[in-house]
C-alpha cells in the first residue's frame, strides 16, 4: 500500500464528536479516508434545570441533611442518658409519642416548669429545625451583604423581614412571636410557613433566634432541674447547633480515604510547576499577573524610531501605577508612557480584558479607604517577585487567607494570626472586620511561582507571550520523551477544571476514544484540527438561556415570514432568507436608508430582483469577511454604488455626514432594540487606514482564525503535549465554528451538506463539519481569506490593476514567510482558482459520495462500495470503504434512578390501584371536580360554590374574581393543595423502609430489555427493572420469580445505544439504535432511526426477528451479534446464588 500522510479533524460538541481523516500521498493526491460521528449522552436531563449529576447531588444532599439530623437527635438522647437526666425508658416513650403543638410548649418553657418529656420534645424540635444561617453570618452586628444568587436573595429578604417584625414585637423568643402574631383569627391554629408561596410573605427564622430560645428555656428550667449546669447547657447547645466547617468537607476530616474532601485538598496543580498548587485569583499576584497578560497584548511603539518594543522602564511604570491605583486603562497607560516616547496600540477586546484584571486590588483599595487605612502602608510591604508560602507580601497574604477560608470563624482565626504577624503595619480593627465579611474566591490556572516569574520577566521588558512560549518550550522538551502513541484516560484527570465538569470530561473522553481508534488504524497523524463547540465550555443554565434565545429567534423569524407573506401576497414557504434579512434591517433602521436618511418603500425593499435598494457591507467584506447583520446596512442602490470599498464616514461628506452620525447615535441610545456595540464601531469607523481600523481588522483576524477559548486551548494542549506525531513537530490547532460553517457552505453541495440550514436531524452533519475542518489548516484559511480579498479587488479595479498586483505579491510573500510553500505556488493557487480552494479537490462531490443524502441513505452496502471503488479507481484504503453508521455510546452501567424520585400515594377501589396526586388548588379545573379525593365536606362545599358561575374555569379564576389571596374552606381553613384521583397504576415499586414502614415509588426504570422466545415459539420482550436486580460483588443477579411465566429461551439483551434491525416476513422494517421502553406490555420500544435523532416507537410482533449489530468507534457495522445468556452480564437467579453460598 502506498505511503500517505494523514490529517485528523474533530468537531467536539455537547453529546457528539464528528471526526474525519483526510490523506495525501507523495504525488500530492488527496482524498477523504473516512469520516463519522460518535454520539453519547451528555449527562444532562432532557427537560428540567439540572444535569443528572446535579440531580443526584441534590438527592445526596437531602440524604445527608436527614442523616445529620438523625445523628444530632441520637447524640442528644445519648448525652441526656449519659448525664442521667433521663432513662432509656423515658427517652423511648418520648420518641414513640407525638406532640403536634410544640410551639406553645416552648412558650410555656420560658416561664413555667416543663416535664422532662416536654423538655426533650423541645430539644428534639430544635434538632430538626435549627433555623436559617447565612453562610457568611458572623455576629449580630454584621451587615447583610447583597448576594448574587436569587434563592439567597429571597432567603435574606425573608429573614431580614422576620428580624424586623420580631424586634418590633418585643417578644422574648421566636416561638412567642409566632404564637402571638401567626395564628388564624378566632382560632389557636398557627398559620406560619417558611416555604415559598407566590401570594404570601415568606418568613425565615434565623438560627440565632432558635439558639437564643433554647438557651433561655434551658436556663429557666434549671430552676427546677439543678442538674442542668452551665457546662451541661453549653454541651447540649453544642450537640444541637454545632456545624462542620466548609473547608473540611463532608465526612470525617481525619479520614484520608473519604470520597469527598474539602475544597482546599481539591485545588489543582500548576502545569508549569506540577508539584505546586494553583494560586488564588483574588490576590495581589493574581491581579498583576492578569494585568501583565493583558498588557502584553498591546504593541509598544517608540515614536522616534518606529521600533515596537516594551522597555523595562515602561513596564515598571505600568506595574507601579497598578499597585498604587488598583487599576489601569489603556488611556492611563498611554499618558504614563508618553514622556518615554512610547505609543501604545491595541484592540478594544484587550481593553476589556485589562479592565477585568483588577478584581482584588480595586476592592482592597475601597476597603482601605472606607476604614481610613493608608494604602501606601499596605503597598510598602509588597514584593511581587516573592512567591513562597508565608513569604509573599501582606496584600497577597490577605487575599490568600480571604480566598482560602470561607467559614466565618475560621477566616476570623486566620486573620487574627495574620494581624499578629504583621502587627508592625498599623491596621485598625475596622479593617479586619471588613475583611472578615468580604467574600473573595476563585483560583488561578497557575501557581504563585509562575505568576511571580511572569511578573519578573515583564518588569525586564519581556512580554508574557514570549515568556510563556519559552516556559512551554522547556515543558515540551521535558515532555518530549514522555509522549505516548495513544492518549491515556489518566491524563484527563490531571486537570481539576476538566475533571470536575462531567459534561466537558465526557465530551473530551469520547473524543479521546475516537482518536485512539484512528491512531490504531492509521498510525500517528501529521496534523490534527479541532473545533470545540461553544456549548461545551458553557454552563448548563447558560446553554438553556441561549437555547431560549434561539427559540425566540425562530419565533421572530416565523412571525417575520408571515408578515412578508401577507405583504407580498405569497405563501410563507416562498419567503427567502434574503427577504427576512432585508425586513430586519428595515425595522432596525426605522424604514430609512441608513446613509441618506430617505424613506424606504417596504414592498420594493422586499423585491430582491430590484436594485432600487441594496444591502451593503459597512466594512468591505473582502477585509474582514463578516457577513452578519452587524456588518450590513439597508441603503438606496445609488448610495451603495457610490460608497464602494469605503466606510460610511469615508464616503459621506458635510451635512449628510453629520446627519448620518446623529442617526447612528440615536439608534445606539434608543431603549428598544438598540444596535450592537460591534455595529456601532463599524458604522463610526472614520477610515480603513488608521490605527483604529488596524485594531478592528487585525483583531477580527486573530479572533476568527485561531480559537483561543480555554476549552479549545485545553484540548489542543492535551493532544499537542502528550501524543506522538508523524512529523518532527506536533501540529495541532483549533478553528472557530463559524469559520467551519462558512467554508461548509462554500465547499459542500448546496442541496446536500452545504445548504444554508444545516440538517441537524442527521447525526452525520457532525462528520460533514469534521471533513471541512480537516481541509482547513492555518495556511489554508489565510490563503482562502486572501483569495476573497483578491476577488473583491478584481471586481472593483480589474485583474490588471496596480492594486491587484500589489496585494497578490504582498500576500504571496507574507504566507511564504510563515509556511512551507513557495511564493509561486501561492500565486498560482490564488490566481487560477475559480473559488477558495479546499485541501481535497472536488470536496462537495466526495462528501456526497461518502456521507450520502442528508435526508437518509438509500444505497445498500454493495452499491455504496461499487460507487466508491469507481470514484477512487480501485485505490486501496486502510479501512475498506463502508456505509457510515453513527457510533453511539452504549449505556450498560448499573446506575441511575431506580424509579421516580417522589413517592406516590395509591388507593384501591374495586380491586384497582389508583394514583393520588397533589395539585395546587388554584390550578383545579371544573372537569376535575368529580376526581377530587377528599372526605372534607367543608372543602367540597367551598369548591362547589366556586364553580357555581359557569364562566369560572379554574379556582384561580374564582380567586381573582373575588380578590382572594388564599382559598379557604367554608369553615375558614386555608387550602393550598388538593388530592386528585388519577389513572389506574400497575407498574410501581414498594420500597421497604423498615419492618413497619414502606413507601410506594411510581414508574420503576428499566435497566435493559430482554428479547426472548416464549413457550409457543413467539418473539417477546420484557423489561429488566433496576428494582428486579441485585448488584453483589461486582455481578448482577435477578430476583427470584421476576421472569415472565411464558419464558422459554433467551434471545438477546438490549441496552440503550445498541443498533438493532427488526425483520418481518424476511424484510427489514425498522433499523436504528434502541433508546428506551415505550410500552412493555404492548411490546413497543423506542429507537432512533438510523443515523438520525428522530425517535420512533416500534412494535416487536410475535413473528418478528430482532438482530443486534455492534457499531465500532469508526462507524463500521459488524455481523449480527450472537449472544447466549452467559454473555454480557450474567443475570443468574438470586436463589441459586444464596444456595451456593
């Protein structure tokens, strides 16, 4: 087989990894070797707010709360028994008795004697309900800080409200307040809740009120029970109210083998100094390190010589200013450097990065000024080159302590130690108290050691990019001998940010598996190209927000389509994308030409054949290739032609120019749908040749050619630093998604994989993107962009123009200087190509051949191979050409929910079990009234009265009509929820809690499905539920008696993600990947149709043949899997296991 060089590409997303391999032989022949998609569960819920891991964490948190509550009560009872305050029998009697009205007992306990049983009930109630404690609450004098989290804000507001009301009431204890002011008028029933109800004022009791009440009661009861000494009261309070420090984490802090540790032990390590932990971000070193990183992205030009260089004096001035002022902007830096004869240049993106650098110093300076502390006294002890623990500056140690210790009392203790250590620096108590309450958190990606080295290098005139390059080079040289042929899973666990994010970890790990598979087949690659979807780096809530925006965008688009169809009297399906774009610009510009201000005729605007109105690129498309609405304006046709290759401000003159500027400013300032900052900058760009223009043009290029987001840098670095490559140099780089999208539309078929609307229903769209990605090296992108510019120049000036020759020569020289290609080859490629060239010629045709039609593959395996062999003229491939099958990760792990998380209530009527569900009373509908399950006559009377008026459809309608905040029964009892009898239930699980107690869980989940043959020779399926199985010593066993009565012979087990074909009468009627059970009783499963995300229910009939196939990581379909019952997990009967034991 001929020798070829292979280039891999990966399109990594949430739950998907598209991959492609292209190759080139020694004669320059290039082709697609293979491509496919790997699909996997992202680990997030399909609906709802949380990831699966977050949902599990929530349940684990509830279990932990219940366990700790139970442990407190156990310790309390043991203590009272130990000090002989109560006997075992007395304690047992109290535990078995119930006391509904405990609050009046607490009130009596302030003045009267309580029995020991009553006192124990009071203490047990305190164990169960200790009150709300804000994590940052330290003392009673602390001011409540504003919290970003909405739930915490609500909690704080509710707690503050009750504090105010309690103080105004002059009650001695919180129970006394509730009994006096929170009862239903005319009754002694307490109407107090701390749960959130929309129509009620929520109130939350702070822990300090509960502590004060328990202490008051115990001290009063000492008059009758002398054994309650001060020491014993203190110990009882400790048992009830003690709380583990946040830094220790759950479990025994002294247990080094515990699963969950405190956050200090989970801090990641620095990649430049692997033996050192990462430093904290909110420190002096952290701020200055972030600042020099941003400052290094500016250009420092000496005005007398034109030389671009950062001097030691300039660096020292800027760092000194940062420390003194706690901030620095480009304007301030320019003033500092002007006396040195240095001008500073950079983009607005860098300005924003610099502004975000000062988190700690800015806040510390505010605190110092507020507490009347001399900022200079803090700076006098600042040495930014010192990094060793305990030896860093005072400012740095203050930031470290405040970031490291979050529990208030522990932070207070550490600040006291720091105060004693730096007592020679006069800092008043107010300063330390302010620090005690202030919240600093977050870690940097590197250690203090690396930060100090970087700052020292910057002060010597070495910008951070050069410093990091040298550090990375040293690291690469050290790692060169450690490069591996395949990527190990252990490497992923070395980065804490990735390890702690299950969505990111899963995406990268599945990509690693595909990469290793390709290396086993093709050997070490020459290059690897990576695109990581923005979604992977975003949080779940951020992605949900973006999805909502996209849905809103779709709704807006549909509404615009409808309006255009009405205006043009046509069908909505006939409305074009260009018309929608024109309509949006028309509305944005309030129906006026943006350049002249003349009124536009909407019908003529929507006529795309007419040149009366045109869409103009504000900044010439050839310069920045920005084809978004931010770079477009709807203008009169003559204005567009007159403007040509200029900016609006270059073209417009005099009064017309002034009027244009006013219009643009008005569009920016308006409250409803103002233009974006990006569009404003484009419209206000004075020239294409100045400093500002260069920033925009070069900034666009750096942003769009290279993807510099953290997650992409991580993936690129992971591959580059640990993998062996075919060449001497590891060639890996990331490309931004919209670059791939642009070339997909240009290179691939307009009616297939390159259409304007990507066919997302077909999972092979990820493979198509990966193929495009594989064709995009850095040099390819540069050549492609220069080709676009040449095409624009040729259109305006002609091919024989001076401008054309000048740009062609300049482009050839520039590219040849950086890439292994001659100037002549570049000129030939730029001049002779009819369009932007792709790495593989005739790419669109080859993609259509290899991936088929996006709407669905119709060719058989034999037809596919015949077509590919004809196209490639019988050339040999490492992997014989095959129909592409999407590889799905099969879920075989015995984990997940065994049933619905919430217990259900069942009632039996005529031998049938019905589910009783609770519903908010205001949501109750008229037709649900017969299904109401209650014996409360007063409630029934109230509901019947509510629905007397036929216009009332729900209780909410009645409440709004009668201006009621709370619905009440006819005897005045408030009602919030009612019980509704639902459908009959047959599939449920009775979970035994103890000998006398159990709960009913609805809809048990299926672990897998077994296809079997019954005693009549018919094909049947049954679901193996989690509750029907036992995991023992790493093996799974079926409980006895759960198999169907007609079970005769095993066929196969089906797990989510496995590929199946269903055959009836010798013909394949269904094929795809099994997903879940639709209706087990009716023999209906749900699959994803072959290579798509379309869910389809399929019926497994009595005479159906079910066949299972393994799909490899590279998308090859194997022969039918033949499995016996001993294959996969062996589900032996539990009884046989017990007998053997």
